[in-house]
C-alpha cells in the first residue's frame, strides 16, 4: 500500500477492479500518490494529476520523479483544463463533499467516466448532488484509517435521477456490512444527535437517528 494508506488504497482497489482505462485523471492530486500508484500499477495508458495550485503540482512532480513513474500534470480548477480530454476514469479525493459536487457540476468530462469520490466532509451534500443530477451511485465502500471512518463512493452519469430519503443522504442507499460501515454509522449518529438538540421536533433527524440505531443493532449481531 506504501504511501497510499487505507483510504487511497481503497480508491486504487476500486479503480483496479474496473481497469484498464485510456486516461485516468486524479483531480485535486496534491502529492500525486494516487496518480503515481495508478501509473505504477499500469491501470491506464495515460495518467493526469490535476490540481488547482502550482505548489502541490511541484510536490507531485518531485514524487513522480523519485518514484520513477511517467505521468502528466495539469494546473486545473476541477476538470477545466482537461475537460476536452478522453478521461474514462477520475478520482476526486480528500476534499469536502460540497466542493466535490461543485467540481462535478462544472464538468462535462465527469459525465463520461467512472468516478471514484472520497469526500472528507458533507457526504450528504455530495450524495444529494449525485441523486438529483443524473448520477447513479454504483457502490459505497467504507474504510477506517487512524480510527476514522471514510466513505468511498463510486458513481457514473446515467441521466436518471435517484429517489432518496433524508437518511439515504447520510447513510447512503448502498449499506454494506462490515465493521468499517458500523463505525461510519456511529459517526453519523453522533452528529445527528447533536443536530437534534438544536431542532428537537425535526422528524427527519429523529428518523435518521432511528435508522442509525437499527443499522448499529443489525451490524453488531454479525460476525465479520
Ligand atoms: C486535501 S488535498 C487531497 C489530496 C489527495 N487527493 C488525497 O486525497 O489525499 C486537496 C487538494 O485538492 C486541491 N484542490 C482544491 N480545490 C481544487 C479544485 N477546484 N480543483 C482542483 N484541485 C483542487 C488542493 O490544492 C489540494 O492539493
């Protein structure tokens, strides 16, 4: 796993399952660890590491040089500098859910490729965007790194919106088994309980708390 850790390791695993690609783009690449690992694993003919800031790109170039891998770099706000490229897989990882959704909303390329999304916060905002804007969430995977649970969402544009409940925004509609998902649900439950203090009559939050408790009870009875 090397520099990737479990969070980006899960992203790479999902990419590998669907490979090969003509062009993989890591949007918000920063250190370019994911882009370099993708190139090293040979999952795509071309790999682009794209970042809005020059400094991370410099860091990425240095990392790629040391790792001895050939990738391309693009100074790009979201997909803007690469929107005309034949991207068939893209990752947007380590950013907030709102920013991730905003990047997708401004891109045509995003509609034509496999998306692996790893929002650090506001997963509900990202799921809402996907459900309401013609993207199908084809998978959700959960991993714990340094005791923190992370969601990794796989999606594709189909043009069809998805009906959802308030709880789906926070828990997802794909509710896998496993201790990592149980940790994720506990985090959602704790945040929901805090929100209920400010809005004690909110039926959506009350229902979400019940759904979290049901999930936790079901998951705790399982041998993983
Ligand atoms: C916290 S780092 C995440 C790095 C890596 N993807 C990961 O998951 O570890 C976020 C990176 O996204 C870049 N970024 C922020 N907004 C962006 C945008 N609109 N378009 C492209 N890159 C962006 C930042 O410059 C930064 O390098």
